[in-house]
C-alpha cells in the first residue's frame, strides 16, 4: 500500500513534471475561446462501476444517499463558434464531501463515502446540454501552504474535436483559488473560463468549449 504522503507527492510530481499550458487567445474572430486544458491528476477512476449516470448522490440499488451539500450543475458543450455539440461524451469525477477520492492512490485519512458515486459519464444532448446532480467536493491538503479548492474533473471527447481534460471550480471559493498551484499557473482570462457561474443556491452552470481537430493551436506558454 502506498504511504500517506503519496497523495500529495503524486499531485506535486505531476504538476512539476507536466508543462501546463497557459491559455491565451489572440484570435479576435473566434466567438468563444476553447476551455483551458488541465492535468488529469493522480485520481482518474481506475475501478469499474455499473452506475455511471448523472446522479452521483445515490448509487443504484442503495437506499442511503451521499453525505454533503447537494449541488446541481447544468452544462453545455459548444464549439468555438458557439454551435452546440451533440453526443459528446462528458466524463466527470471528483472527491467526496470530505475531500477524498474513491481511488487506491488516495491514502488520505478523510473518510470514504460508500454511498457516493464519485464518477459519471453522460452524453451531451441535441443542444449540447448535460446535467449532473452531485455533492460539492471538499477541499484537501496537498502541501503545508497548498489546499486544493473544491473542483470537478472533466474529460470530454467527440469525433472531429480535440479531446479535452480540464477542471472546473466554484465561484465562492475565491480565497483557496488564490493559492492553488494549478489554477494560478493560468492567466486570469483562462482562470475565468474554468470557474462555474452560480445561478441560485446550490445551482451552477458551466460551458465547455471544444476546438475542432483541424483548428490551429492557440498560443500557449508554460
């Protein structure tokens, strides 16, 4: 079994060893800038599960629900011209309310939640829409002066478009975001594109913009 420091070591090693592109748009003709990419992180799901639907608050066949603050996320997948993208595969995974992932590499002492689904895959609809009912993830320590703010991981794929792996943040967690080692590597414009909009208590919206496979690279810097 991995020792307890592997949780933070895995993320720090990934951060230091990966050139995380800082997105900057210089194309004034594009209606929407592609959503900035982010590292996959060390806790991408590796354990197969039957229930991967949009409702992460309850696992099929169980009567108990997940612990924590229930949130609703309504999203949309579009291209850089603002056109909706139908049948994109939207994969989302996250930590539970205590800030722990149901992953063998997460050796945190925070409790697991056996009633939290933790991982979902849904297709975008005809108008590019998708929806998740989930629990707001807890923050967790990576280093003495670095606590990761609540965030959701996304991986989106669609034939004819560039695959995108990114992370989404919540607008109310500003203070933790100011010291987040991943988010602060991005320029301010890119950070804004990674933060959801709050539309009501417990309800958020988030737009994901994909670049076409043959679209020129956006200028980036490390």
